[in-house]
């Protein structure tokens, strides 16, 4: 008697959403790390975390377009969970004293970077949550037709949500 071949497991999450979620979680956390450095974009000095934030905007908009507003909002909220876990880990790492074997200049660099940590840990998640939920809301509700409509919707939603993020942060 022949044994039937095992059935292929089916993905319970669409592949695009799975990939978006993986990249989204990483970009959410790295945006906070990158926020420590300011960069010059023409005449503006901005937190370099905006580069990762731009990817978050694109991913949340794409998720809204492909999987709906509710799924995109859940993606944003799960991003807050990734931020919360990173805040807990940073707090746990900074709490104990540094090893006596750590060179002084490296310890000074760590202390310089992490002196901004409370501001980033408070303002970052607030700005992230409000601005990305706003991005999904605006992207979903803007109805601009034609081939360029999707890009225009994304640009408008992105510009407004980034402005809010910058004001809060």
C-alpha cells in the first residue's frame, strides 16, 4: 500500500505581507538607532532615521493598497511592539555598569550616543505611531485616478505624515 505524499503546508499569510512585515520590523527598530545622527539634506538638518522612516511609509502604503487599511494599521501597531521591545532591551543593556576592560573612548562614545536615549525613546514611538497611522489613513482615503494616481497618493500621504513626524520628534 502506497503512502500518500505529505501535503504542502500553505502560507497563512500572503508572501508579500510576510516580506513587508519582516522588513517593516527591522526598519522600525533601525530608525531609532539612526535617529542619533543628524544629516544635511540641502539646507535642512534632519535626523537620519528619516531614511528608514521613508521605507516605513512606503511599506505601510503598499500594505494598505494590497491588503487593506485594517491590515496596514495592524502592521503599524506591530511596529510599535518592535519599538517597545527595543526600548526594553536598550534599557537592560544600559543599566549595568560597563566592563572595566572596555576602553574609555568607546565608553565615552556609548554614553554620548545614549545621552539622547530618553528623548528618542519617548518622542520616537509617539511620532512613529501618529504619523504612520495618519499615512495609512490618508493613503487609503485619497482617490486620485490615472496611472500616476498611486504615486501622487503616496507622495501626498508621505509628505504630510513626515511633516507630522518631524514636528512631534
